[in-house]
């Protein structure tokens, strides 16, 4: 009889059997079980076991012994670590910053965990491999909701401008909604938009962008549009544009607009 490769489900169950009664999935396989997908293809099955267990990694099973066993969540009949723990257990083992940023951003954006939960877990957990997750989390804690916004947050810091608010809603003096800019400086009413479809000549995205820009102009808001690719390919140009637009907003009287979370 010819042997066949075990299925993913069989590998997960075999790993948990090796870990014992209190073992649970963590890392990428756990995130997939939670319904997330913005991360590299899972490989070894990463499990958490109590530090008291005398058990080591073997074959496709990556065993992590810990004194901080979280309460497991059942997903598809298997015990799984909560998203904030699984995400950081995975992120500490990934060496690509974009992958780490995408993983943590998706977890927050899809309301599987909060930035504060990630921050607490990062502080309390192992510090091995924590440099990239810590860097990625800084942007998320400030309100970045995508990889492009995280890039924008780092560019903003390099520009040396005062802190901005991220993803707040802006209204005119009558309380009519204007827009939800990526970055907003309320003291001078300056908006920064990271627009991937700004100059596309067709489709609803283009029309929506034109309508938004018209609302900015009508309200007297100074705004700057930047393509995501330019955040990495032309950072010096973007920084110069930011400083110039910010200075222009400072020079004119502030319009009567307000922002809300």
C-alpha cells in the first residue's frame, strides 16, 4: 500500500496530540483558523505547551513552551490561541517587515483584536524577534489601517512635522461630512491622502476622489495627495511636498471645520 502525505487537518491534530491535553495552536495556522489570510503560507505547526511539559519540537511540529498559557478558543473543534497572541507568536518568527505589518494590520482592521491587546502582549511576551513587530505596532497604535498608511506614518516622522491624527472624520461648519483623511492636522486644517486610484481615468474610485477633493476645496482645507508607491520610491520628494503643503496650510486662516474619531 502506497503511503500518502497527511492533510493539513491531520497535521494540526497530530501536533496537538504531541503537545498533550492543554496544548493549543498558535502562529500562522492559528490565524488561518481565525479566518485571517494576509500572511505567508503556513509551514510547521506551531503549538503552545505549558513550560512544565518536557517536550521539544520534532518534524513539522514547532513546540513553544511558555509560562503564559492563554485561554484557548475553539475553532473548528481545535483549541487555538487568541488572535493577539497567535499574531505576535507568528510575527516574532517572520523576518520580512511588510509581512509583519500586513499580519498585524489585518488582525486589527478585521476587529479580531485591538492595538492595545497587541501592545500588552508584545510587552509581556518574549522579546526575542520583537523588533519588527514593535516597529509595525507603532504605526497601528497611531491609527494606521494599512501597509500604505504605516509607510505614510514613517514618512511623516521623517518629515519632522508635528504629530497628526489618523483616520478621523472631518466635517464642515454645518456638520456635513467632508472626508476621512489618512492624516489630519486639526490646528491648521491640513489633510493628507494616500490615494492608490487618484489618477485612474475611469470607475467609481476616480469619481469619488474628485468629489472628495471638491469638498476639501469648498471647505477651504489644504490637502495633499500621494500615491502609495511614492512613499517608498520617492520618499524625499514626498517629504518635500508634505512640508510645502503644511506650510501653505499654516499661512492661510484656518477654516471653520472640525474632526471626530
